[in-house]
């Protein structure tokens, strides 16, 4: 080996040693020597938490962290063991040490053992694979960051949560294109206790229950996001806004929204008197970019039924209706609406100031009306 080669090798080895020293220093610099807590009390061995607060040579060192996990505090994450104390410890530690996030990663299932977990103010629960089950999560300006996957099992949300724009029914086990997943109504009701606006993805979401109180739902578009109401019963409805048949005094003032979806009635036998959306006693509801589909053979009136309805107005209640105004609503906006039903829009009670923009109706060969005003309708301004 010549002198030049030996020199090059020596230089490379020297540089590598520098990198090793720098890396070791970087690792060690993550540990900050501490002696007292924020409240002024000294650290003791009882405060030691593996991988967070350690003791070396009689001194205490704290890791520089941006988040903690329940696993750091002894959680098992097996879905059977009681992880409620470890879960609460992670939350409290994050709050006391100015950490914004509790990270719920990995294929762990945290069993809260039916406990009520009070989440300290303004923490973020970031899910990345884990599931939390069996308990109540009481939020205080809490944020949840999670993809549209299941993160909760037998969980009740309480308190105050921050609307982040991405709240999904998948969190509670409702998945598009899976008729055997959790009924859409169940997941919406669990989310609507703390959230107003729910986001739906592309695909078909299913409900067999219907009778869902609508707050805020937004899909991808009326040609990509579908909500299918699967029922063989008559005189049912999918969604309602406000109290059905409610008075002015019973109006809700939440500015409810239904946007960028298609609502579909599906039946395997003849059904009558069903409605996809009832606008009850409400104020400033917005229905935008929505398709209403009720034109399958079992959900459409026959030629014989149409003849009878033309002779007897009382029989009109047999018709399946896309949008029914039944309650003292006002200032409702219908925009870019397409109905395929016996009756597109039906007014039957006191409804004021309805703004309709870009409405298309197709009633099939036996359809009764695009817009129908019952003789009980009063004070309508369109």
C-alpha cells in the first residue's frame, strides 16, 4: 500500500470518527439534566418514567420529546388489560410538560375499562394505527387527527372538540361499500354529540335505520358519494332537519347543511310514503349539490295508483317524496338539486322564503309532480 493510499484511508477514518463523535453528542444532548419540576418540587425516583425521565450517576435527565404515547407509561395495548391509568398518565404528562400531542400509533388497542377520561385542555390525539375502546373521552378544546379508519370501539365522546374539517364516520366503523359495517346512523349520532360537520368519502354508505337528525354532511360530489337508505317499510324517512312538524318556537338555528351527496332509497318490495329529506322547523338550512334517487320499480307509483291519486288528493300521501317541507322553516336554500321521485318537492305546512336555484326533476312515466303544494300549505315565498 503506497503512501498516498494510506493517507486517504487515514483521512476517511478521521472523518468517520468525527461523525461518530457528533452523532454520539447529538444523542446525549437529547437528555437534559433536570432537578426540579415546574411546580418547584424536586424530582425523585418515583418520577422516573422509562424513556422519558431517567437517572444516571445520581442525576435526573429528561428526554426532549414532542409527544408521548400511553405505552411510555406502562400501557399493554392488548385490548384486554386495563390501560386507563396509563392513558390518563400520558395525557397529564403531555399537559404538564407543554407537549401538544399524545401519539396513538402502532397496532395497539387501549382498553379504558369503562372509565371517564378527562382530556387536559388543547391537547391533540393523533391516531396512527391504534384503537381506543370501552370508555368516555371528555374533551376540552381537544383535537383529533386521524385518517378515515376505525379508531373507536364502544367510545362516547363528550365535552368540547375542535372542528378540524376532517371528521369521518369511519372512526366508529362505518365504511363505504360495506353494507355489513356499522350503520351510518350509529356513527353519525356518536360524532354529532361533539362535531357538527362530518365528511363522507367516495362510495356508498348504508343505513337500514334512517330517521337521522341532520347537522352537517359534506361528500365528494353527488356522483361519487352515496347514502343508501335500505328499507322494506313504508312511511319512513332518511334525514330530517329540525323538528318534524315543529312550530316557529321550536326552530333550530344551526344552519344545517347537506352537500355534495346522492341520497338513494332502496327496497326489495313495494314501499310507499317514504321521504329522503324532511325540512322541519329550522332556519337557514342549505341543501346544495344533492341528488335524490327514488325511481326503482319498488319505490315508484304505478299507473293505477297515479290514476287514483289524481281523483283523490288524500291518496297523494302514498307518493314517495324526495324533499318534504313539514315544519315552520325559513330561509332554506336549495341549490343544484336533482330529484328522481314520485314528487320532487312537497310543501305541506308553514314554510317561508325558500330559495331554489338550479332545480331539475324527473318523475318517470308515472311521476305525480315536480313541486306539490298541499292544501294545508301557507305563507310560502319561493
